[in-house]
């Protein structure tokens, strides 16, 4: 099952403080940060959600095995 990943932008708790962004994965807090304004917050959410989705896909791939041949002396 694919994880549900989304972000939320919360208003500043009081005047002069930064906005708070939160990223959720399957309903649990996966991370949070602060943003100076809405545009920065939206960009940060977009980046974080994309990265979490990429990591989710990568975690389902089989491990990569690298086989190296021994160096032959000349």
C-alpha cells in the first residue's frame, strides 16, 4: 500500500513569527520546519513531499548488488 504523504501550512502563532509547515506520512508527523512566508512554505512542502515520495519508492526497490572483478596483474 502506498503511503499517504501530505503537507500543511499553519499560520504564525503571533505577529512577527514565522509560519510553520508540517509534513505528514500516513497521518503521523514526518517533519516540520518554519517558513518566512506562504510562498516559501508552499515551495518547502512541495519539495519535502516529492522527496518523501521518492524515498518511499526507493525503499521498495530490491537492493542493488555490485559485482566487481578482481584486478588481474599484468
